[in-house]
């Protein structure tokens, strides 16, 4: 028998509270981007583009896009960290619902979550030997499927508390974003046509990840 959605219990569950938090963060995101478009169209386009870049190519693409369009490095770090928190909160809440077989049955969303779980399991045994340091390094390393979303899933499977999970994952994410920001800022200072370079890099990243994104929502996922 399928579980029926009961709005009364959403506040009492960890998954429900995370989902509410992610919805709240989305409202903040739309408010920030909307205000930016009103004040400065280029800034608004950059902020929106950074979100798309995060979704398609990860934090490196998001940070690179911000730096390419001359966003202040501190604002770049803050905004991209905000995007990561938003994405992790939403993904983690859906993961909890899926893990407990609630509400998400079949469809592309269920496939995406299950494929994320599968990738997390691949690294769980190795990372479990090093505890929170393993999660921290896993999240910080700039490689495909080593970001905070999969890292939070692994931490959950290792029975981390929600506080310890997010503190570890977001610490690694913050360090990664800072390193990417410094790196791209360095390139910006030394390459006169940095925007053109980043446009090419962004296209390459998107093309590379399109296959992975398609597999993420397929039945067999990355294991195929």
C-alpha cells in the first residue's frame, strides 16, 4: 500500500524539515535573482547562469562563470556557497524520503535519487575508514560525483548526525569554493580574454556532463 502524503507530519520528520528549508532557500534565491535583474541585468544574468552552471557542471562551473563576469570574489564565494546549501538541502530531503520509501515511487526523480545512492555506496567502504576527514576530503576534491550531495548521502549511511553531516559536508564545500575562486581570480588577472576562455570551458563542461546527467536519470545510471 502506498504511503499517502500527510502535511501534518511533514514538520515532525527530518526529511520534511529539510524540504521546507530548501523551499525557503528557493524563495530567497528567486528574490535575490529577481532583485539583481531589476538593479543590474548583467548581474542578474550572472547569478541565474551560475545556478544553471552548478546544476550542469558543478561548483567549478558556477564559480568560474561568476569570476568571468567580474563578480567580486567575496560575493562569488558567498553566492556559490548559498547555491550549494540550497542544492544539498533539497537533494538530501528527497534522499531521505526515497530512502524510507515515501512519496517518490518511479519516475525520473526516483531514478536520480537511486543513482545518487548507488554512487555513494561505491565510496562508502573506503571513506568509512577515515570518518569525517574522509567525507571532508571527498567533498573538497574537484572530481565528478565527489560533491556535497553524494558526500551527504555517504555521511548519512555512516550514521552521522544531521549536524555532523552538514558541518563536514559544507566545510569541505566551502574550502573547495574558496580554492576555485582564488584559482579563477588568478586566471582572470592574467588572461585578458578570460570571458571567452570561460565560455569555451563552460561549453566543454556542459557537453561532458550531458551524458552523465542523462545517465543520472536513467534506470541503470552510472553503473551502466
